[in-house]
C-alpha cells in the first residue's frame, strides 16, 4: 500500500441556528431535523462536502478533488460510461458534542445514566430545540395570506465533530487540506434558509496530520481513527493543531455595522420577561405572555464547558426584510433619475434573490447572494422597561374600556448588522449603490429595525466596524 492521506479531526460550531431537514413529514412541525442513531442532530457528510465544494477557491481543481459525475444525454439520463473521476476528499458525518466537548459517537450504552444528566444532550434531543415563526413571501416580495410556517433548528453554539481526509500522491494536492481548514475558519453556510440567517458554521479547532500508507504505524493510526469520532488521537503520529485564533486573511466580502438605538426597541413575540426565561429542559414548556421581545436558547462555551442559556436575538430575516425594501426604494429612485423603469422583484434579484412564481422552468426564482447573520444583543447593554398602553377602538378612535396591555422593551440596545455578499463582481453597480444607501439609512436613523416603528421604536445611529471596498461607493444624495 502506498500513497498519502492527509487527515483532520475537526470541531465546528454553529454560529447561527442550524436547520438541516431530514425530509420526513410530520403533522405538528414543518421541518424535522436530521438526526443520528443517538437521536441527536447531525450534519450529513454530503452537506458539508457540498458547502466546501461551493466555496473552494481553486475552481479548476474542484472536479479533480471532489469528483465529477457521469455526463448526461439530452434526455437527462446518465451515460453508460463510468464516473469521470472519483472524489479524493472524504467527509464524515458530523456528530454532536456533549457538555464536556466529547463527541457522542460509537455504541449506544443504554445502561449508562451519564448522557441523561448532560444538559446539552437533553437540549439537543428535544424535537425542536429552537423554533422560529416565518411568513411565506411571494414573488412580489410581500407576505402571502394565511401562509405562516415554522422552522426548527439546532441552537447557536452547538458543536459538532467530524473528520476530513484527502487522498494524494507524494507531491500532488499537498495544500488541499489546509485550504479546506481555511474555508472552515472563515465559515460556511450549511442546511436550509442560509439566506435568512441559518446555518453558518465555523471551525473551533482541528488536529491534522499526513499519514504515509507505506508506514505500518501510520496504517494502524488510520484504522484507529476510522473506528469512531470519539476515539482518542493515536500516538506515533505528528499532529498539528489549528484553531480560530489562527485568523484567516480578511474576507473582502464581509461587512459589519454597529447601530445603537436612540430609545426603545423590541422584536418578535417572546413568552417570558428578559432574565426570567426559565424552562423545563425536558419538555420545553413555557408560560405564554404577550408583548415580550424574542429570546431563544443557545449554548455557551465561555467557561470551557457547554451550558444552555437564553439570549435576545434579532433574527436575520427581520433585518433582511427591512434592507431589501429600502434597497428597492433607492434603486427605483436611481432608475427614475436615469430614465429607466424597473418594476417588481427583478430590481433586487441579483443581491436578494427572488421567489418562484409557479412551477416548471418558466417559474423563475434565484438564490440571493447576501448572507446575513442574526443580531445578538449583548447582555451587558440590556436595560429593560415596561410600557403600558390602552387598546384603541378602530371605529371611534377612542379608548376601549378595560383593555390595558403592556410591552417590555429594551432601552438603547446595541445591534450589530453583519453579513457577507458572495460574488460581488456579478452584481450591478446600481444595486450595490442602493444597498449602501439602505445601510446608510439604517446608520443615520432613517430606517427602523424591529417592532412598533410607527411608535418611534427601532431607530438608531451607528457606524461601520468593517467596511469592504465594494461598499465604499459614491452615494448620490
């Protein structure tokens, strides 16, 4: 046996909630999460391999490294020849880590009670660890009537272990594994609804080595690794560790805007007052209360051990909706000034994508190039206040008798709008200008985020913390 295998044991973390559907049907939930034999959420190897293939920097080398399927005839049927090339890269399934940072893999010990005591495992074994409400958007960019749906996800902070190996000759493809690790350092989107803030995973650390298959010790080490992701790294092999501290080069597609609200802010519909979001970890039942801001669970590793917690989140879908609407407004303003006429969803399609208007090849539809992240409110900046209101009679305009309600709002929270645009060079300049103008409106208090903007909530001022060159365009007044 000859040749080399570059192999890496990798731990990645879900920066945003991760929603990988199993494809199964259910009468209670719209999306059922993909799970492994331990009934824990998992990332399929094909999903990770597809994300790495889509973002690999050397596009000409992709068919040689990731393989190339058989060509198809005009009727769409595979031709009889064998595959043009097989993949040199092997990606395992990614399994969840428990609160001690150990992969839950290998034989299932039904007599052990340790897993039942693990808070992370109990959280991940819920049917829907995170459940967000959404409304279907039609081809005109507005909400469809009576088409509300929910999307289940793995909470942000969940960690997974996986293995990636690259078969190579002595000199060829020596840098492939390093390139793959660099992609994971920068982060990749996996699973569904990645344009709405789901699915960003990023490398935490990886141990990698190059195994010479002509060396008996290396062959034994390879057999030991392939047994289970929970197996310890074998001795006799030179392992090198990389982590998030080894920061990759600056990503030219990424931007970050920090906005401080002028006064009050709230988003979504929460069910508990901030700071009292206590829940039974087994059932997940919570007492319903109106007009609280949205909170969801996440996994905190700041102490070195995984612990479930709650945090206030502005979902990326809410940020994207506001930016898309304002971008379209500015783009039409630019078109009118230039004597052009662009209507409908086509105007913002290169950046935000578009929805299919039907079925078949003529239905259209296009994936967006903008990937936004959820805005997590820093706990140290949270100051809450309860505002009381009277319900208004829609007919007389007067106060309705006996109907008093309240809402809990945050005072001057700091919201970070962060995202990246893939394929900037393929987006028309006018669309980028309009997008920059929308971001300017957000930073200068002319665009609101969150609920109750008609009451003056959600407006703020801010500045760019990370501003790529493609956003530094001359913006007309």
